């Protein structure tokens, strides 16, 4: 598969590379040849502050999924990592007063983790008393990014669960693409059935859930 090497217009911290490597290794696939093919520096496996191309990372996930015959690779990676991959943003989130404030910190500062990942909260959407958490990727239109979107939305969902210390009581979970893995696998990951082929990637929760206080703050 060809790739526009050198596309560094949108970047991501390499903090998630170790979980990706571990997930692929568990399926008998070495990540290094894929990294070489996409010209992602091998230093990304050890330096989490290194910035790498987001389109290259998205392509890595697609190629890795195919090589490992693992259609749920994005979700598996999300299950292998925690909020600490966000670095300083995670500290700010954990020092917020409520779950909603913590997620707003993520929305406001996620650009420091990646210039191509957008997280937003929409109050009273789609109905009063509900809040939509939406994930969007700023990547070239030709680029397949389904694994990356699965990963990012699952990460955001898991971070919210970690902050609340309970599974978010999702009202609806949607993704814009068709199911890559069995729908049951998505339901297991998100704790709720996922609707596919919808307008956007989002998790809708009761607004009251976001008003829950965090159980404890974390010192910097």
C-alpha cells in the first residue's frame, strides 16, 4: 500500500505506540517493519514525547489490523492503555472537580497531544438532560482511519469511566463507519450497543453523570 511519506502536517505524541506494539505482538506481528515501511522512527517506541505523523499512525493501525487479522485492533489498544498516555493533560483532568470538568480539560488541551484529534462536549444534545461527547479526526479524506477512530472514541470512553470510577451510563454510542469486528465486541468495549453508519463518532450520556465529583485529585 502506498503512502504519502513525510506528511507531518498533523502530529500525535508517540505515547500510544507501546500499547500498539504490545497488541500486535500478542497476535504474532512485529510492529517495527510496519514502522519502517511508513517511516515512523523506531524511537517512537521508547520516547513518548516524540511527535509522529498522525496519518502514518492511522495507516499503521490499518496495516497492523490486516497483518494480525485483528479487526478490533483499535479497541484492543485502547484496553491496553490508560489516561496516563495524555501526559500533563491527564494530571489536569484528574485535578478537576467533576467528570464533566475533567473532560472539558481534555477538550481544551488535546491539541497538545495531537493536532489532528478533536474532542468536544455538547450539552443538551440531542435532548435536554443529555450530553454528547464527540470525537473527530483531522486527516486527509483519502486516508482509512477506522481503526484510529475506534481507538480514540474507546480511549475517551475509558478515560471517562476511570474518572467516574464507574461505567458511563451511555444512552447511545455511534460510529460513522460499518462494524469492523462483531457488534458484540463493540458492545463489550463501550458497555453499550454501538450504532454504525451514523453521522459522527459520539457517546451520549445523561448530563447528570458528568456532574459527578471526582473521588480524588492527583498531584503533579
